[in-house]
C-alpha cells in the first residue's frame, strides 16, 4: 500500500456485493487511507451486502436513488457532515437497462424501459455532478470517475441500449467536466472497463462468450474488477491531477486490437 489517498474523503456509489467494481474500489480506497460514505439505491441495499463492506471499511451508508435529486442532495449534505468537510473523490458505478432485463431486443424496445435505463445509467451522473457543483461540495483538485464500456464507440449487439446510455454518460463527463475544471480544478473522467463478471455484467446476453472473446483479443487479457479498482485509485490520487475530460480505456489493450493470433486460430 502507498497511502495514495491518505486524508482524502469520498463518496462511492454502486457496491452491491463483493463482485461489484465499486466494492473492490472501496476496499482499495480504504487500504490507501481514504475515508468515505457508501451509497446505493434503497432496494439494492436491502438485496445486497453493503453493510458487510461498511463494517470492513469503517464507513457509513446513506441510501440514495441516483435518479432522485432530492436523495442526492441529502447524500451530499450528510456525507460532508459525516466526513467533516468537502469531498475529494466520487465514484459513479451505476448501470441498469430495463430492456436488457426484460429481454427486449435493441430493434424493438419498450421506450418507457429505454427512458428508465437512460435515467439510471446516464442522467444520474448529470444529477450527481449537478448536486456536487451547486453545493460546492468538491475540494479543489478533487476527482470524479464514472464507469463505462466500449460499446459507446463500437458495435456490441447484445449490449443493447446500454451502448447508447454509455455514449451519453461519456459525453456528460466531458461537458460537465469543463465547468468542474474551470471553477473548482476538479477532474471528471470515465474509465472504459473490460467485461467483468458482476451482477450487471452477467445480465448481458451471451456474457460468457463475450468475456472469453475479449480475453483472447486483449494482449494483456481482460482487466479484472480488482485491476479497475487500482486504476480508479490512481485517478483519485494526486498523481493524476491534470487528467480530465477523458474516456480512459482500461481493457488490456482490447480497444486498439483488430484481431489476435488466438482469435484467428479459431477461423483457420
Ligand atoms: P453491479 O451490478 O455490481 O453494480 C451496478 C450498481 O448500480 C448496483 O450496485 C446497483 O444497485 C446500482 N444501481 C442501479 N440502479 C440504481 C439507482 N437507481 N440508484 C443508485 N444505484 C443504482 O455491476 P458492476 O459491473 O460493478 O457495474 C458498475 C459499473 O461498471 C456500471 O456503470 C457498469 O455499466 C460498468 N461497467 C461494467 C462492466 C461489466 O462487464 N461488468 C464493463 C464496463 C463497465
């Protein structure tokens, strides 16, 4: 451990169970000396094991539906009270498509589901940023990260409307990131992570084939949830102060590959 986050205070969204990327990030942040508040939607807190993580990391839990500005305002105010000041880092690790859950194909969605999934997966990030911005809750040189996937740039048919949600999310990071940089010296980035076996990941149709393909295509192999946590910690640390408005691929090299020997072998 390097004490990279010693004295830093944060808010971590989206730890459902020990497979969650946010769970691993919370563990690593704790090891690096950070103090933080854990949050998730009330139903997810009831279903998941967030209290176990809270105990392990000495953190408090504040429930918040990330689509509710009122819940987010309460979350940010209470977090500053609990942590005794402004926030250094925030992780948005939230995603859900109702069309995927209900097996609606991309070509024939239910548009109420489309709107709900977009609100949870993309607009929630705008709302989080909005509340942090207007409450002047971020400390100077703080860091905000959201998680995304490469289907925002390239076609992965089974990723369904999450591809569109991720494109929107990445755009919000750039657009709102400008104001955070200008006004508070705060950086806003997205990490585009390899397929990862979590509750959300396993919800994608054909996920096993998908993760194996990606493993064979990537020169370094897929990045795990623990790898993603490490990378996120670097973005929360003071070692990356001038990195902002970026979509950062964390995928073992997958995003720049055309084809690999291992994949070609299957076709020869
Ligand atoms: P996960 O299922 O453990 O986490 C998703 C979280 O979103 C859950 O904790 C869930 O409770 C939360 N959530 C859903 N609706 C919410 C709401 N209304 N308010 C607050 N929280 C809500 O899965 P994972 O994989 O750790 O997902 C984290 C992030 O990583 C997501 O943005 C996902 O799209 C992204 N990602 C995941 C990949 C994967 O293959 N698993 C690949 C690339 C990105």
